[in-house]
């Protein structure tokens, strides 16, 4: 699988996982000039912006290690733009990360939800 296929598979796995955990998916792949948010969902009176990180190899570290402070700052900027441009949103918001590890054959080996990575 190429990098794009790995990312798309990871996002699909993450969306399915989040729905099973009680999240209601509002949008996927919301893009602005400043960046992209993989999944926008709602859960328990929170608007949740989800960054999905997928790895098919541990050569470059874990999926969650790839979420840098710079990436979080860009996610915050895009999240704030989304909030300003949409109505009827939950009163609070946060940014979560879903880390997805795949086997070399593209099967799920691990998934982890990390809530509120900005705190």
C-alpha cells in the first residue's frame, strides 16, 4: 500500500471506531488553506476535531509521536475557523487523536484514542 492508501484506510478504521464509541460523525476531511481536519464529530456536548495518524511500520516512530506541537496549533486554527463558520454546534470543543497501527498487510494491529491533546 502507498502512503495515501494507508492514510485513507486509517481514517476509515478510525471513523468506524469512533462511531462504535458513541461519536456522531459530522464531516470528514474538512479543508481550509491553513490545513485539514480528518474527522469532525460530536460526543457528550463536545464538538470533537479528530486527527487520525496511521502507521504501517514503526520505522519512523509511533503514530501518536507524529503529532507535533506545530500540527496541534494548525488544528486549533482550522477548528476555530470551522466554529466561526458553522451554527448549532455543541457548547464545548476539543481535539482528539486516533492512532492506528496496521500490519504490513494492512490489517489493524492497534488503535488508540487520545482525548483532548491540547490540555
